C-alpha cells in the first residue's frame, strides 16, 4: 500500500515538474519573440538557441531563429542550423531553399544560384509545389518559375502547373510569358474563356501588351479555325480597346462560319451604337436583315438599323433636314410592313422626336406620341418613355407646366427604376432652366446615387455646374442667365443663344462660368456647322490653364473636329497625341488612343 501511494505521489511530482518546465519554456518562447520584435537580436538568439533543441518547439522556433541569425549576419551559425535541419528532415526540400537564401544574404550569389539550380534539378514531381511555394514566399520568383517548369518537364504534361504559372506571370506582369501560357490553357479547354478574360483584364493594361496579345491571337485563329474561344477572346480584346468595328468584323466572320443566328452580331451592334460607332452599328444590323430575314431578330434589327442612321444624322453637323425626312420615310415604310401595334411604339416615339426637334412640326409629334401612349398592350416602359418625350416637346413649345406634369407622372409610376430616375433628372433640369437651383439640387442629390451610371454622371455634372458657379457668390443672377440660355439651346434657338452668351462674356468678365460659356459656344457653332468658330472657342479653354476642369473635353473635341469635320488628319493626330500626354485620367482616353492609332496608321482591324 505505501508503495502505491509513493508511486502516485512521484507521478504527481513528475507531472508538476514537466508542467512547470513547459510553462517556463513557453514563457521563454514569448520572451524571445518579444526580443525579436524589438530588434534585440542577441537576447533573442540566446533563447532561440536553447529552445531549438526541444522537438516540440522546433517548428515554432526555426523560422524566427533563422531570421535572427541572418539579421546579425551570423551566416556560419545560420548555415549550420539549416544543414542540421535539412539532415533531420531529408524529405522536406523546402529547407534547402533556406540554405540558398543564406548564400544570397552572405553575398555569394554564385553559390546561391548553383545551389538553387541543383535543388530544382533534383526535384521529384511531388515536391515541386512545396518548393515553388517557398520560393514565392521569399520573393524568389525566377526560381519559382523554374521549379514549375521543371515539374512540367518531369511529368511530360505541357499544361502541368499551368494555372500556377499564369498567376505568377500575371503577378509579375511578364506578359510575354503570360500570353502563350494562358492561350495554351484556352486551347486545351475552351470552357476556361471566362477565367482567361478575368486574368487578362487585370494584367493587360498597356497598349503594347494588347498589341502583342492581338498578334498572337490572330495567329492562333488562323492556325486553329475551329477554336471559337480564340475568336471570342479576340472580340473581347477589341471591345476592351473600344475598337467596336474590328470586334464586329470578327463576330460577323464567326457567325458566317457557324450560322448561329446572329446573336453575337446583334450584341456588337448594340455596343457599337451605345459607343457612338454608327457605321459599325449600321453594318451589324444590315447584316442581320440580309442574312436572317426569317430570324427572330429581323424586326428589331430593321428598327435598330434606322435608329443607328438616325443617331448618325443627328450627330453629323450641321444636321441635314433632307436626311431627317428620309429617316421618317424609312420609319413609315417599316410601319407599313409590320403594322402599327404594341411592337412599334418605339418607332412612333422616334418619329415624333424627328418631327418636333428637326422639322418643327410639334403638333404631328404630339399626335404620334399620344398614339403611342394610348396603344393597347404597349410595354409600360415604352409608354413611359413616350411621356418623357412628350414632356420634352411641351418644353420646346414653352409650356413647362405640362412638361413637369408628364415627368412627375413617370416618376410616380416607375419609382426606383432607371426610367423613373430619368424622369427625375428631367424635372431637375427643368427646375435648373427656371433658375430654381435649390429644388434642382434636391433632385440631383438623390440621382447621384442612381444605379444607372449615365444618369448618376449627368446628375453629378449638372450639380457641379450649379454649385461651382453659385456656391461662392451670394448672387445667382449670372447662373440664372446661363441656365436660361441652356433652355434656348434645348429649344434649338441657336443664334439667340450665341448672342446671349456673348452678352454674358461682356457683362460678367472673369466669372467662373467663362469656361462653360466658351464650351457652350463651341458646341453651338459645331451644331451650326461653323467649325472654325467652334475651334476658336475651344482653344480659349485649352490655352488657359485656369480652365482645367473642361480642358480635356475641349482638347478632345478640337481633335475630333479637325479629324471628322475639317479633314485635317495631321492636326488631329497632333492634338490627340497632346491629349494622351496631358490627360491620362480622362474618360476620353480610350477613344483618343484608338483614333490616334488609326491616324498614325498602326491600328489593326
């Protein structure tokens, strides 16, 4: 009995001793880490040197102990530690990476390189990921790449470690390596298109990289005509560069080969039209009308074709009224072919806009819109849009109360929708025209958070126009006069607007609105086809460093007018180049680059 009691007591004492020792060692570990964090490496080394001999603490102590030794340039002790560890764990080659790091830290780059290369050469397939990961953790990216490629060589699989290499090349922006690697993945599995696009989206930011990708893609499309993913990626690339026409040509070629019904071409037509590439949109819709007269897109393509021509005419200055008449004839022909029904409400709306804003036949426009609004089973969104257009026409007639009544109807019927927000924006603009800036701002503050980026941007721009030109001056007289002139421009009373703007320049010399006045005059002169006068006013903004807010808009517009209207490609190219240098953060950057490359002769379609 005494023997049993003795053994129990002895066991308890031993447990207490072990527990005490463990607690002491834990405290030493925490103290060592504290010394290390404070840069007191000598004291940290003394504790780590003792703790490293305890197997249970090895994994916790080793990394920091090695760092402490390297921090003190104690390379011999560090080498001794790593070699001993590598011998203890021969199946863990990651410790061999640490040995090479010691050679590097000691300044012996040749020994480090020799060691790393030997390590990589001796790798087994199952060791590749571990070693490459350690290389990555220590910013030894070239050796990580070599490790992955060695793993590929060992397995004989050309796609081995493909995603790891793609991630590595993307991180290091080694696009010359990334492009073939990522395209090889796409060649093996076309379902990886989404992943490929995401990786390229984050990596290919410079124009030279996009050029390189384009050349490689075109080559692969020629070599692999059945790999549609290559064609889709090429279309995606052109869209990134805002070269919508080139994207359309590629989509059309694919559709002709696959006879897939024209869906992709329709998508490109919509994208082109949204980005003001009228020729591209027209070609897209003409293709659908010609190739698929019995297809599901025929009617919408017929309508969108006239819409694209309409926008082209409306944005080619001065607007040719004969072409406006021709557009109305085209719309009438479409109505005769398919009939006046709920499907053609949008056609009636477009015709009304042409009659009201270009042919000054407002009563005809009102009748067409009322027909659209009263159409049985018409889409409610199209009816709402017709009401908005009708509100605009009443504003043309000088009847703002009728306008706000219609805008408010749409606001109420389409709350928290894009159309409802558009109605609120028009109400805000109407209040702005009337000089009621406080009420206008109340609407605009809400619209700044609109889900539609276009509406939010328009709201922000109008809000800034008001605050920038009323906030520092208790008098709002100048802003009220400018807003009234804006209404004249909306009502197409362009000569009266020019005269009023000139009067403002004399009356309010040096006012904060001066750059806005010059820019507005330039827009009006451009609409009137007086391009030299437009250039003169834009140049007043570009040449004055005080007008920095509108300087990118003005310089881009100058280049555009020289290219499209004055037919001076040399001057346009020079101005686009100036723009690319001075305004790299501008929203016009991509379009300016595309136009510059085209004028320089190096755009590839």
